[in-house]
C-alpha cells in the first residue's frame, strides 16, 4: 500500500462510497482506494458488458457493491445511511455525447437529478465529511478558444451531454452555497477532467475502444473528427487529482471547496489523428479509414483546460506526456487481450508504475 499512497494516509481505514463504481473511472478509483486500505462501497447500475473494467478485474468480490439507479433518491439515501461513509465520490452518470442525442431525457434525468440526489444523500448523512462530484471539461461554455478554460469561466454546453454537465456544476455550486458553506457540514468540491483514456473502457463511439475492437475482429475502424483537439489523459492522472482533492478537503476543509480542473499540460495539445498515429506505433496492424466520418452530430473541435489552480493549490500536476499516456492506455488493453493475465493485478502494477513518477 505504501507504494501507492500519495495522500498522507487519509484513506486508510475510511469508508469511501463511490457512485458509478461499475463505470470506467469509478472502477479504477475503487482499485486505487482498495489498495490504499479504504473500505470501499459502490452504488451503480450493473456493468454493461463482461469486458468492462469492473467485471474484468473481479471488483464485485473485492468491494461492497449495490446494483442500483442513481435516480432513486429514497434508495440512495437508505444506502448512505446504512453505510455511513466518511468520504463520497459521485461518478454515476450518462457519460457519452452521442448517447445524449439518442436519449436526451435519460441523459438530463441522470446527470441533473442524479447530482441532486447525491447531494441530498450527503446532506442528510452526518457521517460524510468530504464529497466530490466528478464532472468533465465539457461543462464549460465552449467558445473554441485557443487558451484553456479556468474554473471561474461560464458553464454551458450545446449538446445535451455538455449542457447536463454544466448544470451538474451549477447544482454543485448551489449546494455548496446553500447547504455546505458553513458549520459542521461536509466539505464539497467538483473535479473537471478531459478526455480520459485507459484499459477497461469499452464504451461505444470512443476512439481507442473502437480501434481495439476493430483490431480484435480484424476489421477497419473509422476515424471520426480527426482534427478535433482534446485534453487526452491516462485515467490515473485525474484520479490522482480527485484523491489529492479529497485529501485537502479532509485536512483543510472548506478552503478547498469549489471546482477544480485536471488536464494535461498546456503544451500537450493533440488531435484524434495524433492519437491514431501514436497507437499505430504500438500496434502497427491496426486498420483505420480516415477518408470518411460517421459522426454528423455537433461536438466541439477545440477544448482545453487551464490547470494552474490545481498545480498551485493542490500540488497536483500531470506526470505523463502524450506518448506515455497512449502507451499506458494501450498496454492496459493488451493486458486484457492476454487471457492468462489477472487483470486486477495488472491494474495495480500500472498504479504502482504511475506512482513512481
């Protein structure tokens, strides 16, 4: 555990409740917390496929998980009151831009009322001392600026997913100002990360999972929006930020409330085409069709985060360059493609390797 603990030991022995633990980032967060000695509880819908990180790593046997829907406030409140967590992370969400177009009602219901339900449960559970809502870089009103968005820039979003995440941030701010601003209440913050990638993510319409699926089936993958620039991050980079933020909230309280950006360094600006080129260096056999695009729905072309606040106040900064980010990511998928591997142990080894940096 000591090799993985960059957080002053504050998670050891704590009850930590994670909504969305069956999701990509949520499952990785569970693994790191479990290895830190936390007593981990999860609350989420079942994993979508047998390939998903939660299933592949056998997390259901390692943490205490509840199959449930974040939209059910009464059930969520009951679970909080039974667990009595010390710390809570909210990651349960509808996470895909394209799916938000296909089912906007579910998208808004999950991402807005799910956030409200989480904070209602926190507000009415006296054991919770720290609560963090995990959102996205897409919460900002995107003007296609060449500079990064800062935490005090306007919330917004044109597509249903981005709009719902902007609303989730407004809900978080409202609860901080209305209920968690003073007195003996939970210390509350939000974490905003970019395009997070890594082994265990098998969601549809994401560039690297699509490439790996095509590679497995010896098919050709279509590159959507090749010129779009994204703040690509290996999954452990923002998780390090969320855990560091939790540490600061626990030890320093409400001075660390509010929103926090976690993204790559300002000069690490790469397009979808750059990602494909880097993946090809590792798996030359992949086949990509760059001549057409299957994406007709609006998605921002340029999006960057300013991480100055997190660097200066949290002592957090990204440790991986672009090449390392893609290498860690592809190594995670290649671990899964080897049936002889214990995937949980593979994930722990990646966390250990990352922590050495």
